C-alpha cells in the first residue's frame, strides 16, 4: 500500500493533466496488485478485527487485494472532500477502476456510496452539499464504468455483478436526489439518461423489466413535469416507440408525440420552468436559483426537430411552430424576465447554424427581434453583451456560408426588423453581412431592394409619406453598396445601380420595356417619383461616381499582365463614360422614357461639340494617351454634371472652357489650304493672346474644387493626375495663385459683386413681365426683412435704451403726456448720447461683418487644402519635373504666413515639402539655374529669420533638396556661396535663427561639396560671437573631419588644412585660459576631442614619419596643458590636461614606432641575406654530392 498512498494526493490537484496522470498510475498499480492476489477460502480476520472493531459488511476484502479494497473505500470517501479538485479526480479514478476490475458487485459499491454519503442533522450547509455531490458523483461513476449493467459473474462465484434490484436502487436514489435539492435535479436526471442509454445498448437478461421499472419510476410515481422529464421522455420515445406513451403523457399532453403542435403550448410552459397544470405562468415549487446555462433538453429538442448531417433522421414536428410557440411567445414574451430572454438568446444561437436558408425567417420572429434590437441598441441594457454575441454568431455563420447572407439581411431589414437596423442598433451588422456575401447574394439583395420601390397596395390607399421614406432608404442602401469598399465589387451590379439612379434621376418612365438591359425600364414606379426623390437620385448618382472615381480596379492589359487603374470598370472604361452612354441611349429611346428637363438649343450644341471631341480623343497617339484620358474624364464629368445639376448650379461656362481647352490641346488635323501670310500671322497672334489649353483645363479643375462636393473633388484630383505630364510653368503659376493670402473683405466684396450682377440680370428679365405685382413687392420684402431681423433689432433697441437711461432719459412709451414736457438736453449731453448710440450701431454692423468674414475665411482655407492636394498629386506623379522647384518657396511662404486657425493648411504644406519633395529619391533635370539660385537664396534668407524650429527644419530639408539638384547638374558654386553666407551669419550675428543641423546636414550629406568650404569652417570659430557659438562652429568642423575618408584622394589638401585647424584650436583654448573667451570646460573637452580625431586622421594620411609631429607641434600642446592647469576656469577639469598629454603621446608614439620600424626593416633584410646565403651553399653541396655518386 505504500506504493499507492502518494498517488491519492495528486488526485486533488487543480491541474487536469496531473490528475489524469495520477489516476492512470493508481489504476495501473491496483490492476497489478489484483492480478497477483489469490483469494482465500476463508476470509479470516480482517484488518478492523485485528484492531478490535467489528468486521465491515461490504465484502470487498473477499475477492480483492488489500490495496484494491482500500482504494475503493478511499475513493468513495474522497468524493465528499471539498479540497481543490478532489471530487473530479477521485470520481475519474473510481470510474476507471470499476471498469477494470470484475471482483465487485454493483450492490456492494452502491451501498458503500450510500453509507458514506448519509446526511445528518448536525451538518452545516456546505457539508451537506459535499455529501450530496459525493452521492451524485459516486452513482454516476457506477453508471459510466458499466458496472450498473454488467451481467458477468464474479470470479469463482455464481454471483452476478449487477441485477435488476441494484439498477432499481440506483435509479431510485438518483430520483430522490433530484427531488431533495432542485439545483441537483438537472444533474441527477442527466445521470439517469446515461443509465437509460447504457440500458438501451446492453444485453442483460432483465432488460425489459428494467425498462418497465424506469417508466414506472419516472411517470407513475411523479406526475409533475419538468424539463428533465421531457428530455428523458424524448430519449425513451425514440428508443421504445411501441410503448403506450399516450397513457404515460396524459393528462398533461394531448398527443403522445411531444413535438406535435397541440403539445407545444404545454411544452413551452414546462421549458420556461413554470407549472404545466396551471393556466397562468407560475414558477415551479423548489425551482431553485436561476442558472445562466441553458438546459440540456434544448439540444435534444433541436436534434429531433432540426437534425444535423446528411444521414440524420427525419425531422419531427414543425420547426416554425415550435420556435414561435416554445421560444418566441414564451422566452421572449413581453412579460418574460431578462433571465428567460437570456435563455432565449442561447437557444437562438444553438438553432442558427442548423437552420437552412429557406427556414431562416422562422427564427427571426417578432418578439425575438424586438428584444434583440432593444438590448443591442444601448450598452446599458441588461442583456447587451448577449445580444452582441448573437451578432457575432450571425457574422460567423455568413462567413461560413455566404449564400445565407441574403436571407439574413431580409430578416434584419424585413417586417420584424427595421430598414435602419444598423443605425438603430448602433452596429454594422447588415454592413458586415454584405461584406461576407458573394456576387450572387449582392445581386439578389439589389433585386430585393428594387422590388420594394413600388407600393404593393393600390395608389389610392397608399401612404405616400411612408412610401417616400422607404424609397429614400432604398436609394441610400444602393449608394451604400458602392460606398462600402469591403463589399466585393462587380461591374454587373454596379452598372445596375448607376443605371437605376440615372433613369429615375433624369427621366420619367412612360412605357415598360420588359426586354431592356436596364432594370429600371422593366417597371413603371407607382406612384411616380416626387421631385425631391429624383433630386436625391441625382445626388446619389454623383456620390457613387465620386466613390468609383477614387477606387482602383484590376484591368487586364494583355493576356498575361494586369494593372491597377483608378476610376474605371474592369473593361478599362471610365464609370462616368459608362453612365453617359446610358444617358445618351435613354435620350434616343423616346418610346419608353421622357427627359425631365427640356434642353435649349445652345446647350444642345455644346453637348454635341463635347461628344465630337470625346469621339476624337479615342484616336490620340500612344504618347499622349494619358493626357487624352484626363481630358476625356474631365469633359465627361463636366457633361454629366450639366445633366445632374440643378438650374442654380448649372454652369455652362465650365463646359465651354473644357471644350475650348480640349479642342486646342488636341486639335483636328485640317487639310492644308491656301492662306495668306497675313491671316496666318493674325491667327498666331490670337493664339498668343489666349491662355494655354492646359491652363484652361486646369482652371476648370480648380473651379471644380471651389464647388466643394465629393464628386467634384474626386474628379478634379483624378483628372489632374492624368494631366500632370502636360503641365507647364504657367499652369504651376495658376495653381500657386490660388494659395495667395487674400483679405476676407475682398472675398466678400467679390461675392457681393457677383450677387449684385445676378440680381441686376434677374431684374432686367422680369422688369416688363409683371409691373403691377412689382409695385407691392417692396412692402412684402420689407415685412420679410423685418421678421428676419426682429431679434437683432430687439438687441439694438435695448442698447439704445441703455444709452438714453445712462444720460437720464427714459425711453418713450406713449403712456403719459409728461414725456413731452421733459427738459431739453444741452450740447454736452447730446454729444455723449451720440457717441454711445454710434457705438451701438457699430457693434450691430460689426457682428454681421465678422460672421461673414469668418465664413469666407473658412471656405478659403478649405479651398486651399484642396489645391494643396493637386500639388501633392503633381509632385507624386512627376518627381523629375523641373517645375517642382517653382513650388518650393510659395509653399514655404504659405507655411510662414498662415495663422493659428490655418494650422491644418500649414501642416499639409509641410508634409508635401518634407515627405514628398525632401525625401524624394528622384532628382529633376533641366532646371532653370537662375530660378533655382534665387529660390535657394530666398530659403537661406528666410532660414536666418525663421520663427520656429519646425519651420527651420522644413527650410533645411528644402535646402538639402535644392543642393542635391545643383550637385546632380554639376553646379556647385551657388550652393557653396549661400552656405558660406549662412555659416557667417550663424557664428557672427546674435539674432541669427540658424542652428548647427542646418549647416551640419549639408556637411554630412554632401561631404565632397562641403570640403570646398573647409577654410570657412576652420575660420568660423575665430569669428564666433561667443563661446557657445564657437563650440558649435568647432562641432561643424568635427563633422567634416569625420567625413575625410569619403573624400577620396585629397591627401595634400587635408595635410594643408591641418595646421590651420591646429592653430584655430590652440587660439581658442589659449584665449579661453586667459579669459578672452567664454568657453566652458565641457566645450573645451569637445574641442580637444576634435583635436584628437584630427591628429589620428593626420597620422593616417601622412606618408612621412615625422609629418604628423611637424603639423601638430607637440610642444605647443604641452604648453596648453600647463596653461589649462594654471587657469582658474579649467584647473579643476583634469581631463582636459590628460587629453593634451594624450595628443602629445600620440605624436611621440608615431616617431618611436617609425624608428622601431626602420630597425626592424634593417634586421629583416640582414636575416633574409643570411637565409639566402645558406640556401645557396646547400644547393652547391647537393650538386657536389650528386657528381660524386655519378662518378662512383
């Protein structure tokens, strides 16, 4: 027993793996002991008899080894232990042991379990629970081990391991256990169901009697129905369908089939854990505390009504009726508690994966949807997390089966759901389902939406407002499909949506066309669309095209290659062009549609010209294909905007400008005719006066940006991207002009001017039409104006009254005659009142003016942001263009000149300069030298007065970029000139805003070019304004010295520079020691570190041995060390003296090493000579020996 005792301790471990290992070892050891055990004929005296106690009556010691019998008792007793996980470990070990040995009977073990799990009155609540759990676990171990239904006899005995009596006793004890404590009932009945399953598969001789005993115990002895009893009934009915179930189920159930429709109401009350025999819903007695886990009976019910797998049995009952009555009208009823609804959500989650697409509407029932939406819409709701889990499960189901997504969306947005489901629940459930659906599902969803456009009822009884609301929702859903980038796109359904919006936004369907490729023509909306809905269709059409213009599509270039192209369909055509083609086709189809607006002749002529140019652009040479695409997109987009814009927004000038610019940028090839030289000269003169075609087109693009709509912005950016290769200097100047800072009052004056001109035109048109009505109109306008300004006038009146009251005059009310008899005011009083009244009127006028100025400034800032987008596009698309240099300084001026309210503008310009231009790997070629020099000089002048360090950093990057451009073209002198001037400004001018990185970055990036200003860098410390600037100047020299290796073959120049550097360092340090300079010890240390580096570099480049010493003169450094030691400022800095000595040592070591090298060389040569002589003599001796052998 000593070998098994330690294993019992690990059975209680919290670690599952450790428990299982201990169980396996224990059972294996006990099997070994039992195999070696030989039963005695007489049991003799037991262990307890030796201790003076009466022998146990369990009889385990007769046929079992001592360790085995002890372990069985120990395991049974351990089931009641509250320590850690002992109950789990002991139950597993007991189950496994009982399944391995055949020397015990079921009655023996059951009796042992019952004896060790008796309750006593003196027990505490915890002790009673432990004992009851021990009985439950023990009886379950007997069932699962197979001992309950083992019909084999014991070894060397005729006693059978189990019999009907033991089975009945076990069943009775489990039923009693469930009745004793309600919180044990589900577990006890689950164990009973295990026993029934074992009975079904067993072959014991008393099987039929056991079934009868089970049915009698379950149905005859107790008439109360519980979910556990329902679960067992389902199992028994499936196993023994020939039994008389009607007798057992009456009077509670009307039909012997539990899942028949007549039984569902009773079943619902039982599963809700309310009394089935009462009409009202009342909780069962002894129901116990509520458990969050749903009952195991639901799995059995769903298995029968929604069987899984291909080989599953036929479904029993009607699932729609079952879910409606048992779940929706019971668990989700309006009177149900949150706990019951929580169960309902779990049942829904169990049913969701089992339901087919056809049966999907059956589980999204009315009460469920109401409860789900309510708890999903607010995070404070009690079951919000459970509702969110349902959403997650729905999304997972759609990911696994995309075809079911359409059915789910129909339920979420259908009768029991809400069209605004996502908005109402503050989730993206519908949106996420759409992203998981396939193309076929999206097409089905679009068809579903379009079917809801028409009212199902007759137009006379239709609710027009509700119908219009539904149509608005449909339009929004169609637009959302295109707007959502995560939804897989397909040309087919995108074209369907665009065609539908174009038809209902621009035309009236007069006759149905069943065979039309456009779905919108296959039905006539009843009632017809209102003007507001048609305007909404036009807006959404432009919004969808804005999204599609910004999206990229994979287009096949040839059979093997594909490229990502923006704003096009998979066939390479612009989406705008495809919509225009649809509109052109509809205009020709007068039989089925009629245009909403009539076109005047002038506009029709413009459109005809635009179509001619679009047709001509298809034959453009390959080298101009990209610009032609840009013109195509611009012209098509402008033409489409003319179709969709309202009368107020329609701008024929934009279309005229596009036609003009496009026709001149891509002129027609005319035949050579006979023209006089004079006429040709006149034509050339006119062309010079006209702006460049590209400027006209870009000006139109800028006009698009002023509109501010998403469609205009998307088209403008994409058009400019395609036209960027044709941009000229004048085009860049045109764009930069838009960034100039203008006074808000100027902007307002221009707007007022435009408004006044429009008003004058309208007045001229309407002057002769209605003179009689115009006579009364001023009064009406005054009335409207008075109503609009009523609040402002009240405020003004209050201020005037306050001004009068301050001067002792009350406001006139007209209630008394005494007011007219007041004393007249003198001149001083009149002047005082006049000043206060003037202030009140000025404040009134200022409020209106300030608000207008703020709005105008805000609009100007937004517009400049969009213009900066164009600049960003140009720099990104044309990184090698020489025109980039023209952008740098205007952008810098924009950064410097913006106020705090335009920070976003400054940040965007800074990003373009730093990230796009400053970090560009490409370098422009063929730049204008004069313009580049001017820009570089302006940048440096501005850097010397920079307001902030961020601005200086931006200027530094721009300067480095321009330096790279100059060096790339082989021009160095302009760069050196500005950096010399900036270096002088930095060290000598006190107000200079330059910092060391401004010059240091140039030295690090381009050391070869910086080497040309080495003399200036070495002289700079001597010209420094103070010690701090002097130290920073030496730091710049240090950067150059560290870069000497990158210079190549510059040895003479390097050695010529070093004496000057030595003198500059010595002068600076001697002056600091004498008090003429303000260098600190820290600065002196950095300067000496530079000296050490320079000495090492000199030794590396010096060819002669004593060259380094002659350059750096060690005695002077010894003198400096002494000077530092005697200086009041530096004598405490011992490290400085050590560094001077280190310099001297380096120079002395070089001479010593040189002399040592000479001696070593001489010695090596002598040794080599000796070796050569020895070798020669050896050869002679060998030759002599060979001659002797030959002669011999």
